[in-house]
C-alpha cells in the first residue's frame, strides 16, 4: 500500500492569511517530535482549511487534498475520507486524491464485502473507449456498404448504435453524483428502521468509524443508507458525516 501523499499543494496567493496559517500549522505538525503536539497542529491546520472551504468560490481539489491530509495526520479518519471524497466530486480523475482516499480506506475495519471498490481508472477512460468503438463500428459499416456487404453493414451500424447508447448512459451515470455518508464513530448500530427500538441485522449489527455508504433518504434525525455490500439500514444523523454538494 503506497504511503499517503502529504505534501501541501500550492494554492493561489489570494486566499491570504488563512492559508498562511493553515500551512504554518501543517508544517509545524510535520516538524514536531511530540505526537500530541503534532496532532494539535494538524487539527488547527484542518480547521483553517475548513474555514477556507466554507467560501464556495474558493473550493478546489487542492484545498480538499490539503484538508484531507491534515485530518488524516490528526487521526480524524472519517473527516479525512470525507475531504478526499469531496475533492473527487470536483476532480473525479485526480490521481493523488484517489491514492490518498484508498490509503485512508486501508485504515478502516470493513466487514467482508463492504469496502468500496477502488477507482483505478479515470472516469473518462471507459466512456471514451465506448465512443471510439462506436465510431469504429460506424466506419466499418460504411466500408461494408462500399463493398456491398449488406449483412455486415447492418451488423456494424447496429453495433455502432448500441455502443453509442452505452456511451450516453455511461456519461449520464458519471455526471450523477450520489450523496454519500461516512460513519464518524465506532460501533454505530445499523437499525432496520428509523428508531432505537428497531433491531440490527445479524450480518451488520454495528458499523466501524470511517465506513462509507450511499444516502438513500432522511427521516427526522435518522439516515437510511446502503453499504457497498448492499446492506440497507438506518443510522442516527449525529453518527455520520453527510456530503454537501460542492459547486463545480
């Protein structure tokens, strides 16, 4: 497993004093020989990056990378995962964000089948392969038409149409960003309903800190979520970090 990339990313000077404070705290944490003191510095750096990101016009993948690094080094694993995922909403193909997210996930105690799949390939790659194959099939169809191979012509055109449809579906899927949650505490009960009186399923009675899930619905102080294993249940809102949609 590669180490977390913790170098601060250069950011525009216009972010001003708050950025300078965040960077100073981060570097102080790196330089500190006392783990407790270093953690305080990383927490302070994370808080400063959070303040910068509160201004929507300043949101950037670089800021989210820096925030995630600070939170991870502070031992705030759920907040680090949330930061890396928020950054990937802005830049889905950012290789450093993907690597850091996977490294942070390696620190989570997932039950079998519940770990999110690794996003090894950029999103655009598979869509572009579909589009290229559709164009190639279309060209082969016209070539077959010039050779009077009508059977092959119709086959190629039909294949091109199917590949073009698949490309369109993939593009729509890539543009759709589901809301995610990150479990923020240890041993969070996964209930069958939105209340403490509901039982927990035997195959997923509690969730570990840092586990990720898709948000399905809200009801009062409860969130209905789906784990990557397919298990659906309810957790209290206070036990999870919920994504907020970053502006592109």
